[in-house]
């Protein structure tokens, strides 16, 4: 399926393979960036690199910064600097924003939001392993319609879809949660998360 699972259930090996595949295009972009306009160089990045980062990202990535996932992010920074002819010490956040390239953490958030939308609207096929339920109390509070987030003691448990999914869903504005079609939700949630990122 293209996802490498190690015996200790960690994603280090898979991330290593993703970085290896994604970094093979660095030489291509370095050579063609002098010949092509920036728009086409960026298209090459979206074609040659981003598919490796977004494939099954919901399984192996996360929204919390970790040492192993930071390798992917550093590789993305390198691409941003190559595309824009920036110095290797240039600050990367403005480059991500100007190029409209999403970091690995943002790709994960968008995929998680889409998964939650499908879950909440019964669009997922087969048996679903997660059962997200709304807060159940009689008080008329602003959190009444939110999903219940289970208590987690460990960092590993807090990085799961079962914990992060409801947390992200509760943070989205009501006008996005009320959307009825998947396409409109994808567009609106992407715009919202891109514009609200740090």
C-alpha cells in the first residue's frame, strides 16, 4: 500500500523513505529553476514532491512537531528556498505563504478535518473504529454542540485521530461545520486553516 509499518509501530522508517523519495527531485529543481518561471517550478514541486508527503499523511504524520517529522518540514523549507532563489538561512514562513505551499503539519490538519467531516456525515465506507459523540448535558452553554474529547494521559495517545479529530473539529467555525457538501467543505476548511496558521 506504500506505507511502511515497523515492528515497534513507529513511523521513523516510513518518514525516512518519504524524505529519500522527495529529496531526489532537489537536483531537478535546482537545474530547471533558471530556465522556468517560478509558477512552473512550483508546479514541479507539487507534482514531484507533494504526493509523497500527502499520501496517507493522516496515518503517519501529526500536527505536533516532532524530531522525526521535522525532517520532512526541513526538506520542504529547502524546496521553498530553491524555488525562490533565497539564501539557505532565509526565514521560511514568508516563503511558504508567498508560494502557497502547505507544510506537512498543515497537510495533516486538512486531511484530518476532511476525515472528521466524512465521519460526522456518515460518508466513510464499512465499519468505523471511532465513535465521536457530542457533549451530553442539559445546560445551555456554548460548548453544548461540541464533540467530547476523551482524557489522555500519554503524548502517544494525544497524537491519535481519536483525540486530535474532535479537538480540531471543535476549533472550526460553525459556518464551516454546517456545510453540506464535501467539495465546499474542502475549499472552506483549507482557506480557513491556511489563513489561521502561524
